[in-house]
C-alpha cells in the first residue's frame, strides 16, 4: 500500500511539473446569442484554425462538447444560473448534471473546470445562500465519479462585489457577502481550485467619469505625471487590469486566505458602440486585447503576487447580436462567424489572428438577403468564372459550411482577378471591401500577403501555452506520458 501511495505521489508530481512548464495562457469565451451562429463543428474548425487552446462555454451544450472531443482544447463548462438554483437544493440533481454533462464526455473532451453560475452575487443575490452548497454538491459528484482531480469547480464573480477597488491594498468585499465569501474561499482552498474573476477595465474606465486616464485602461504607457501608485504599498500599477486582479487578491487576504490563484474568466473591450459610447471603437478594442494578450503571456502576476500568472479568457469569440442592451453589449467578438478576424490580433509573434492593411478584399456583407447572396454566389462561380474549387466539400475552404463564408471566398476570387478590367465588389449589394485579410487556417484568400507558394502555411500562434518541451501540445502530452511511464517503471522495479 505504501508503494502504491508513493507511485501516486510521483505521478501527481509529474502532472504538476508538466502543467507548470506550460506557463500562462489566453483562452476565449464562446457565447451563443448569435443570429448566424455556426454549427458546433464549424466553431471548432474556427478554433483550430486560429489555434485557440482554451475555451469557456456558458452552458453544457451537447453539440459543442461532442465537437470538442479529441481536439486537445481545454474546456470550462458552465452551469447556468437557472440550473444552479436546482442543484443548490438537491445533491441528486448535481450528480445527474455531472453524469450527463461531464462524465459522459471525458476523457475525449478535455473538460478541466465547471463554472457554477455566472456573477451570481451581482445578478441574483437572493441565490447567495445556495451558491456554495451547489458547488459542494457538484464537487461531491465529481469525487463519486473519480473526476475531482481532473475537474475543478468554481464560480465567476464580478469586480462589483468590491465597493472600493482602489487602492488595491485597501480593497475588501462588500461586508454583506462575508458569510458567502468565506464559505467560497474555504471551498476553493479545500478543493485546490481557483477564484474565477470577470474583470472589465472598459467599464472601470467608462464609469470612472475621468478618474483614470484611458491609457491606464488600455495597458498603454503612462507619463510620469499620470503614474498610478498605491499609497499604502507604493506599488506602481501600469494597467487597470492588474489593479483589479490585485484588489481581489487583497480582498481574499483580508479573510486570511492565501495561495488561491485567480483566473480571469472574462475580459475584453467592445469594438462598436452607440452615440453615447465613444470609447467602444475598433482601435481601442484592438489595442486592449493585443496588450492583454502580451500582458498575460509574460507569465507574471500583479504587483502583490508577481509569481502568480493571470490566465485569462477573452470576452468573446463572436459578437452576440441577440443580447439585449446598448450597442456595445453586442460587439465584443474578436472573430466573425465566417472565421475572419474583426481586427488584427497579435499573439506575441508575426503570426496571429491578423489583418492585412496593404490589400483590399471583397467579402459578403453582414445581414445580406440570403436569396440575393445565393444568386450572387451562383453567378460568381458560373458566369463570373471565380475559382470555387476551394469551397467544395472536403476542400480547404469548405468549412465553415455556410452561405456567407462560401460567398466571401467566391466574391474575393472574382474581385481579385477582375478589378483591373472593371470588375467591382458589389454583387447586387451583397458584398463590401475590407482591409482585413479573411484568410484562416489553410484557407488562403487570393490577394493575401500570407499566401504561400510551396513553402507551406504557417499557422497562427496559439492563444494557449507554449511549452519548453517544444512541439505541439499533443506531442508534449505524449512525452509526458513517456516520462511518467519510465518513472513508474523505475519506482516499481528499482
């Protein structure tokens, strides 16, 4: 028995060592309040084309969980607030949820965590008494299924539950939540889980009424006269993002807890707003998310916790145009549903989710009439003589398999060939030009500067971790398995 326990300890040690070598990562949230939501298979194709390695789902959509199987993508699966209310009152409901939405998909779908509700204390405060019981019931169900070491349970909380987040060193949670917060922190500590934080400098800045400079919200360098300093610790804060994360660390510390890491489950910037939302611009969104990526991937924490990387999930993959509220609420997506980038994103190298400012492309307009779009696609691939082989089944641009994506490819091929002799990008009002390169994955659009001529396509840099082990994540796992096997062999036979 002692030998078996030692072997188990060695195994877990290797797992911990391996996960530490991967470093910090950036993932994305996938919301589904989208009018032209791609199929689950097409979503995964888009994720893989952009080498996104970590995603968070707001629910346990069976199609998405199935499509994510055998991809190696790490998945946070969500319990909706409505489901949480039932689970918080019934251990059997929690067990049934785990069996249906987690155990049924493991190990082929790499579910690593469960987000129990979303901003429960801010959005449905009356449910506070059942929040931690629900998390406990879910954890017990994982224990019963022998999945508790692989799958963690936490709950995303807003910065709104901290009334005065600056200076960070003086931050505390609202005292009315003391009992619930204490129970939550005790649960996270006992289960070796992490604190899920939704941190939005966009709202911190826009609601701050000029209190902080916009450079501070966008990770831009601050002049000497604008330096943001905590007067109690003299820590300098170069970004509102870091200050928000540190405010939570200090609030946790006020309860005498330590060693609970923070994962930012939502952060981003809207790229379009209404007349009264002047800061929701493409330029600001591009600046924020690029700087956020660079900040996270430097593998360090905020000033008070510099050794604690801030793994972060960008909000969000697609625009959720069906969400109620102002214009900005609907425009946080970084990728259009046809797989093209809303604006260039750099993930630390020259390759990434990129635009192309030196070329002009012709793509299908958002919201075009489907009958007109189909007729225009038929004309482009017929009398227009566009080369449409790439959008045929099994070819490199077939996925995502939807009318808008296929039409964009055909329109652009026609436009690039014919604009020199008078060809236009109109197609009965269904097309428009853009400087954003629509290319994705191995699907290269005519006119793209990144088109290759025999050298092979270099995929975009991954959102997720890059390991010192080298090679793909799948190759790294294989090497880890070899290392573990060799070690266990040595343990047993030496």
